[in-house]
């Protein structure tokens, strides 16, 4: 009984973390890239979306999370630096993950022993966990910069964005 409660609580917490992470990385303000107008000739819209997680139309919205949270300039700079740092680490790991997944896919049609496939799959699982851990650490670092009032306001904004 207690074990089941602990499992449910863990699942609940993981769900909350996943939701918060998806919200954080869905806000265009956390994106670090060149403005779309400067990228017109170098990148397609798809590349822009992949690069910074936002659609060009979203940038036109007056929604600005920094303003809504009433962040100081220093807080804004700290948050941008945190997300820049973690984004680079995550990007490198995602590139490695894509290579591992391709290797596993290629191995699945080959003649490799099952244990080799399991080992490769474990590498994929471990790398995914590392990426999730980096995302969570990014969220924790950002959290430390926000005041309790800003955290509450962020939660309200996130909930309203989810309900859209």
C-alpha cells in the first residue's frame, strides 16, 4: 500500500516536472537566437522553429514573460545565461542521442545479438535521462533567480497557457 502511494506520488511529481519543463521551453523569451528578420535569407521557418522553439507569429504577440513577471534587468540576464548554457549542453546531448538512435535502428535490422541491442538501448535510455536531468537543473537554476511572488505568477501564467 505504501509502495503504491510512493509510486503514484513519484508519477505525479514527474508529470508536474514534465509540464513545467515543456512550458519553460515553449516560451519564446527563453529562446536564444537571431531575430527572424535577420534570418530571412539564411533559414527557413522550420529551421527557425527548431532553433528557438517558437513560431514567427508568436514573436509578434505582445506576450512577454519577463515583463509579466516583472523581472529586473539582472534577473533577465541571469535567466538568459542559464538557458543559453543549458541549451548548449542539451543540444550536444540531443545530437549524440540522434546518433545513438540511428545506430540502434540500424542494428535492429542487422544480426547483432540481443544483448548488444539491449546495451545500445540502455545507452539511449541513459542519454535521455541525462537530457531530462539537464532540463530539470535548468529549471531549478531559473527558480533560484525568481522571488516567491514571481514563481507564483509564473505558475499562473503557465496554467493559463496550458488552458488555451
